[in-house]
């Protein structure tokens, strides 16, 4: 149990959930923690190697069933996201994009042949997937996407480009969303198809232990069976985002917990004015407020996870979780940073890395503003954005 768990929220988990959590925690301790500061500094990550290890543990497409996927509960998947993000948000992003975006899109909307072709290989980490919705000129408003799909005989021709695509530089397949005459379609696009080119986006100051790319599609010719037959309209990619956002609700708590645990240990040993920082009332006020927010965030994540497992989770409820937990995790990371003083900005401690990562997490999968608008629409019945 973490010292942050003042309310013994652990007791709300069952044995299997606790066991999955310890397995992932151990993996992160062994395979991520010793290296992640270096990956972050170099802006590189051994994504293929990690994907295979995560695949061996059943973490890829973990909450999906069949096709080699583990078929775990939403809560178990959430706990795995939390532990992965306690290592690094970029490492959790690798798993989220693979499982909740790319695999989920194929699992939910793909043909049987597409599922057989991609899912078992993606579940083991032999194949890596990415999810292309955002474009250079269309982020929060994907309905105005410029990427086009048109029929040419039996084939499809895709033209346009996708931007800020996690895993793209290392991916084998991209789920690409494009507008055709009749509406938005999804396609499973092998990235070695002629006309597809991927450029890695460098110089990110956030999520540096995650590979991000731009995908250019220059009249890419695809056979008819590249189309995801079940996906009609923008509702399809948005449903995938709801899946991934649920993982983020949990994941952000992992980054925050790591900041809090690091800060508690630091404040207990660092002395100024003849006593440990932890003994100052102002420090304790900060620690207490952060622990309270963390506990509230965990309760929220667990409630949403239980709703998901009961098949009752609605998108605006996920917006509540994503808005709150990422915002609070970022606030916790920044506050922890103050307690570490100058050491707070050092890469020798994980705090600044988590804080920088959470800036991306705040923006991707729907910015905070977009989640406020989703919640606002639910409260008022009026859409302020669509
Ligand atoms: C590291 C990283 C990885 C990513 N990975 C992926 C990926 O794998 N796949 C993918 O498809 N995308 C990915 N994204 C893209 C991400 O989803 C978008 O950045 C996000 O949706 C916001 O779009 P934008 O950056 O174009 O910002 P914009 O849409 O231009 O928004 C800019 C600002 O304006 C605000 N805003 C926009 N519209 C409104 C409105 N109506 N009312 C009030 N405020 C508004 C936004 O909230 C934001 O604060 C990733 C982004 C990052 C940073």
C-alpha cells in the first residue's frame, strides 16, 4: 500500500486486481525506472522491446477479449495504466495507443480477416499500431478533417496527413480516419504501403520517452478490405477515444503518486533551519492537500472503472474523470516540484519529467477545455462547440 492511501482505498480492490497491479509495478520497477530518465533525456525509447515485454505480460489490448487478448476488467486495465504511468506517461501512452486506440478500433469495427491479421500480433507486441485522427490544421475539431478517402474501382485512395501520432515512427499499422463522400471512414493502413511516409516529431519538451510522428498520405492506394466495415461516421473514432481516456483517468494518478512518494521521501530527509522540510506546517499543508486530491481522484477512477465493467460508462462521465484527474495530477506535480526546490528541476528526480509529460496528457485525448464543453453540454443541453 502506498503511504498516500490514507483512506485504505486498497481495500476496495479484489485480490486479482491487487495481483495484476503488483505484477505491473514490478515490471515498471525492473524495466522502466532504471532507464527512463535517460530515454527522456535522449528523446528515445526502445518501443519494440518494451512492446514485446508488455505483450508477454498480457498488457496490450488487455481489456479486450479473444484474438490473444487478456480479457481483463476495466478496473484491472486502469490499475495497469496507473502503474505504467508511475514509471512514465510516455510508456503508458505506448500501451494506451496500442490497446485502447489501434487494437480497440480493429477489435470493435474491423472485419474478421482484419482482426485475425492484426490483433494476435498486436497483443504480443510483434506488431505495433497507431491511431491517426489529429491533423496539422484540425485537432479539437476532427469533424473538419481534410484527409480524404475516395473510391477508385474496388480500391480506396487516401490523401492527406495526420499529425502528432503516438507510436507512428515505430508502427506497422495505422488506423487512419478520413472523410469520404458519405462520411468519415476508418482504414487499417500498413505503414509500408506505397505513398505513406512517416516523419518523427523531434524537440518535444514533453512525453520525450514516447515516439510521436507525422504521417503523410499521398494518394495511398488501399484494397477494399482495408476499410473498417463497422465504423460509420465520427462516432467510431470518438468511441475509441472514450476507451483510451478511461485509461488516462487512472494513468495520471500514477504520475501524481510517483511525485508524491518522491516528495514525501525527500521532505523527510532534507533539512533546512535545523529540521526536515516535512516538519514545516506549510509543507504539511501542501502534502495534505495533495494527498486528499489524490485520494479523490482514485475514488473517481475506481467509480468510472466499475461503471465501465457494468457496461454503463458514458462519454461525459469519462470527461469528468479525464478533466479532474489530469488537472489535479499536474497541480500535484507542480506543487511537489516546489518542495524539492532546485532539485525539483533536476532530471535526477522524476518530478519535472512527470510535470512536463502531464502537459501533453492535459492536451491529448481531448483538451481540458473540450472536456469542460462536453460536461457543459450535458448540464445545459446546449452544445457550445459543435
Ligand atoms: C505528445 C502528443 C501525442 C499525441 N498523440 C496523438 C495520437 O496518437 N493520435 C491523434 O490523433 N492525436 C494525437 N495527439 C493530438 C492531440 O489529440 C491534439 O493535440 C488535441 O486534440 C488538441 O488539438 P490541437 O493540438 O490541434 O489544439 P487546438 O484544437 O488547436 O486547440 C488549441 C487550444 O484551443 C482550445 N480550443 C479549441 N477549440 C475550442 C473551443 N471550441 N472552445 C474553447 N477552447 C477551444 C483547446 O482546448 C486548446 O487549449 C497527440 C498530441 C500530443 C501533444
